[in-house]
C-alpha cells in the first residue's frame, strides 16, 4: 500500500486482510466530517444519515466540543478515580440539573453502562428489596439490543449476536416487547429490574404501543421493581425530547446514556439514578480506569451545552415530524412501513424487495449514507442540527433511489 496516498481500494484490502471480520461496512472510506456531512478519501461528500448510531447528534466536528477536547487534553486527560479531578463534579452538577437525576455513575461505553446497571440493580435487590442471594431476576425484551458483552448477548434473542458464545449468565427472563400483560406475568418476588428500550433501535426503530411504557412504569412501582430505560440511542434529543421516556410521560428509576453524551469526540456513558440504587455500591465494588476521567467530563459538558443552547432537541422534533410526514408520501410497492419519532426514522421494505442492503448501497452512490438493519429495514438518523433544505435533499434522493434501485 502506498504509505503517502493509499487508495480507497488499498485501504479496504488492508482492513479486510488484517482486521477481524465482525462488521460488514459499506465500501466508503471516510476521512473528515463537518456538520451533517462527511467526505471520503477521494473527496466525495456525503450527507450522514446514521450519525454513528446517534453518537454524533451534535454534528461532526462541532467546533465548541472540539475546543473543549483540545483545551482539556492539553491540561489533564486522565487521573483514574484513585484521585479526584476538577471536571467530574462540574459534570455531575450539570447532568443532574439537566436530567433531574440524584446520582450518576460514569463509564465509557454503552455496554458498560448496561453492565453497571445490572450489577447495581441486583445488589439493590439483595440489600434493599430483600431478595435471597443469587436469586435476583431481571426481565428484558425480545429483539432488544443493549450491547455485546457475554452477559448481554446471553439474553439477546438475535441468533447472530449469541450463537457460539455460551455458556451465558443466568438471571434473565425474556418477554415480548410491547406486551404489558406478558411483563406482568413474568414478575415474581425475585424480580429486581425491567430493562427496556423506549424505542428499539437496532431492531428497526420499533415503537411500542401507546400506553405500554406507562403500564410498565405502573407495574414496576406496584411490585417494587426498578425500571431501567436504555436511552443510549434514543436519549439526548434523538427523538425530539431530551429522553424518549418523555413521550410516554414517565420517569425511569435508572436511565442509561452514552453515544451523544460527548458528541462523538470521546467514549463516555453514564448511569443516572438515585441514592437508593447507586448507593449500594461501595468503594472497590465497581469501577473503571477511564470512567469519569477529566477529558471525558470536559467534552461531555461541552456536548450537553451545545445540545441545549443551540436548540437541537427542538429542531429534531420539528425536522423529524416533517421528514416522517414527507417520507410517508413516498411510499411505493417496495415499502412495507415507515415509522419513527423525532430524527429516529425507519423505512421497512417488503421481503421480496431484495433486502435493504441494496438500497443503502444505492444511497451511497447518490451521496447519502445510511445503514440497513435486520435485513429489510433502513434507518435514517441524521445529526440533530440538520436543516429543512438538507431534509428536502434527502427526500429527493430517496425518491430517486426508490425509483431506480
């Protein structure tokens, strides 16, 4: 490979030869980004409609987040939690004020936040609820996605995620998503938590029936079960509200956030809860070398400020309503369903349409990047600062692709 100016084909070949094949990316090699746009190594511009699975809600290379990263990186990136740093308490204050949380536990990835919640809720079950040791159960939903650790894939219903990776961690019950009656039947005296996405993202933007989350909240309250909402993808403005739970008028006991928490600049996640749940964790019982580091905290503070100060959440609601309504008008015989909330939108194709992959490849050629999920569904999730003209361009491109692909 030419070390100075390698071609896209050369870089793809090296990646294929030397990297593990646990991804199936589109054959586009990106080199820079700004706002809603990214450019490949050949200089072609694309409108990004995936936003790194909603990690780039604030847009690529947001200047104020970038400035915070550079400033803090030059001052102090990492201390570990063996010592205190001056960014962590500022982050705590700002995230708690924004989200009405009482306790925060910062980690690095979304999967780590999920694992942290599982540990904390189990311990809460033993020490507060009074469940017998090693008998705690957590209820999860079919077709949910919460990460890739052994424990998490162990309760996944996706064969691709779990086949060949057992044995798995016990203590989980799986119920159908959107079925409150099934949830009620699954609850026992040993149930300590119900872990659920307010909208299932990886499953294809599956929105639960009206009243489902409210009923789940009532059941959890009635049976002293912690309601754990995985808002790692849906949270921080993606659905047109700060959290997707707000569409249902509820509040979780434990909320998991990540992805857009740092605007795509640095890995960070957090468990938001209260003293009763997170207070069960004592020194030495849980932690992370990088969790709560000053660089992550400084970047997260700038990312949250940009999200609020620049009206991105309100813009997601406005542009998302327009985008979804206009997509509905583009329905063809190939399309089975169009659904979404805010700027989290899916187009599902009929099984005889040839799969969504061919549409994502056609979109790539047209200068728009999106990605298929579960064979027949395409997701559209552009950065939240997208404007009406850019949405109109997406709609025009979509109409063209649907007509010619």
